[in-house]
C-alpha cells in the first residue's frame, strides 16, 4: 500500500492550532466510534496537553454498541469522558453542552464568585477529515454552517460559531491527518471510508475487511451475501478470495468468461460495510490492544 505522506502538513496544522490555543477553554476531540484509535491524530495529546477534553465517538449508529461501551471505559481509564454520538441524526448531541460546561465548571464558578457574568465556553473541535466535524457543527449550531461531504482533506473556512449563548465553537484550524503511515491504521481508515479509495488497493482493503468480519461478525457477512460456509484458515489467502468471489457472484459482478470482477466485488463489500448493511460493526476494539 502506498500513501503519500507529507510531514509539512503536520507542522502547518500544529502551528495553526498552537496559534489558537490561548483562546480555547475546552477541546472536543471527535473520533470515529468504529475506529477510535485509528481515527485519532497522533499529535493531539502533545499539542493539547493540559486542556480539558471531551472525547466524542461519532457515527455510533454504525458501530457495535458493545464495543463502543468498551471504548467509553477505555477512555475513562485514560482520564477522558467519552460520549457516543450520531452527528448525522443528532442523537446525544444535546448532551455535549452540559458535558463541556462540566469540564469548565470550576472556571465558571470562579467568575461568578468574582461577580463577573460568565462568558460562553470556547471550545475547539479537533478531528481528522471525514470524521463528521461539519455535520456536528451544523447540528450544534442548529443550522447549516459548515460544508459537509465525502471529500477527505478539504479545508473549510474558520470562524467562531455560536451554540446558543453558552458555547462558542471553533473548527480545527488546518487539517489534522491520522497516522496513516501505519499499515493497520491505513487499512481501517480505508475500510471505513475516511481516506480516498483511489489511494489504496481496493482488493487489499476488501481482503482485510473480509478476514476481520469472518473473525468478528461472521453471521452478518453470511446473512448479507448468502454465504453458507466461512473459511476456517484465514491465513490461506485462497480461502479468503473465495469469499470475495462468492460476494461478487451473488451481486452479479461477473466479467466475460464468467470470472468474478474482484475490484467490483471489493467495492460492494466496502460500500455495504460503510452503509451498515451487515449490521453495526466496529473495526477496532480495546481488547485487541
Ligand atoms: P468532516 O467535516 O469531519 O470532514 O466530515 P463531514 O461532516 O463532512 O462528514 C463526512 C461524512 O460522514 C458525511 O457523509 C456525513 O454525512 C457522514 N456522517 C457524519 N456524522 C455521521 C454519523 O454520526 N453517522 C453516520 N452514519 N454518518 C455520519 P457523506 O456520505 O460524505 O455525505 P452525505 O451522506 O451527508 O451527503
């Protein structure tokens, strides 16, 4: 797998965030509930050290609820409150403001004690491209402010956004990339659609996904594609390819000569996975750490 990697991007994003840091009270770190660690920017801990932080596990509607509950415990052990949300429908989004205020409660109390009217909490939203920042900002602001879309890495304008009178929000200045030079992280990001398909070998991602599904969600895979028997030896690539062929045949991805079009079959499995057609699936779990 070859992904272009430009360290210069990191330095720029880091500087842009550091410039804004003194204006920020609380950080909202948005992660993908299906892959909370792989969707994390590796520099965030270092850049934002000392800032109170709320972790949001977005796209919870697509993630395995039991695994998400494990992640909430995992983050609690690390000292962070984590809240599963679904920014697309707004589920649990109302819970964000009280949690943010809780993180800033001491400062609010001090202001009140000094006879000052507490000002709105200033929160910075950080997250890798495509994790759902624009969708969340639109939900929080109650209107369409940020442009959403399937365009990982597209920079958007920066401005403070008012969430009622109690919170002001700032979107990530610059682009925070994930740690995709790590092969497994790259695979998980590609599987969930966080990075462009053209950047990777489709069949390689699909084979990775099939192996993971056979291990963890075999039933969903069988039911979706009518596969009677799953491979027993996942180290044997031919057995895994057979599953891909069965998926292709089931969905009519056939080329001349009756062979299965493996690229098409790969796309089918990835699209179905991302749309939740095999059920709610998490691609990373704390028990694997
Ligand atoms: P970004 O600003 O962080 O780059 O992400 P953005 O909000 O543009 O969201 C990226 C994609 O993720 C969008 O889908 C968005 O609808 C989807 N999304 C965001 N939050 C959730 C969620 O909680 N659940 C689900 N299932 N999807 C979510 P898209 O296909 O690119 O666009 P569209 O379907 O909205 O047209």
